[in-house]
C-alpha cells in the first residue's frame, strides 16, 4: 500500500513493495523507497533520498540535498534550494529553478530545464536519446558545453564560440561566463532558450 507522512521533524524511513509515497512539510533526513509506485515530496527540508523501481518522482518547493532515482518514470524537481542529483532509466526530466548544483540523467527521455538568473552551481544534464531544452534569463552568465551525437545545437543567447564550429557541438561563455552548464544527448537536439 501507499505511505503518507505529513508535518514531522526528525528522521523518516519509509518503504513499500509497490505503493506510492507522499511526504509534505518534513524537516530532517528522509529516505523513501518503493518497488514501483510514485514518490512525491512537497515543502520538505533536509537530506532527501528517494527511490522507486518504476514510478515517477516529484519534488516541489523543498530544500537541503536531493538524491532521486527511478527505474523508468519521469522526474520533476521545482524550486529546490540546494544540490539535486536525479536519475531515471527512461523517463523525462523536468528541472526548474534549482538553487545549487544539478546532475540529471535519463536513459532515453527528453530533458526540460529552467535555470535561475544566477546559476549558483554547475549543471550537468544528459540523455541517451531525447532532446534537451534549457531556458535561461537573458542576463544569465554561464559557460556552455553542449554536445549531441544525433541532433543539432541551437541557442537564443549569444555564445562566444571557442575553437572551430562543429555540427552537434557548441562550447563557450554566455554573458562573460560563469558556472559550467554541460549538456549531452545521444540522439536528440539541444536548444538553449531565452526566458
């Protein structure tokens, strides 16, 4: 069955063979594992470790550190304060306004990311086959390193290209440079959009 935990301060460990996990307004260390259900965390603060064999993972308006893994479902992280490390075997990734380092990978799904105006940590996003779309404010300063094996790379922002221009690769500083934004796709296109 499912597990629902709300309004708790302390250490939480929750596990189920297949039901969903739902957490809200927790403070402290959280470890949630399910064999196949979805996992959701809202307004949680602390060390968050979330695992599911195949369901989706969604984290909203939370802070601390995030480590999320699913065998195949989608992963959505919105408004997270702190470093976020998320992986899925095949679903899509949606990362919006994470204040901290981001490391996200999917075996084959598409990736959509919205970066804050000040990129506060390195961003690393990779997919085995889907496309990657990253939206940033026009004033964002970063070092872009985008490569795809199958699609093209396009940008709405001026990139000072270092070295020769190659199809499927774009590398150089944006607005003077800053934290590294590394984007990798095995087969899809990569697009840097202006918010």
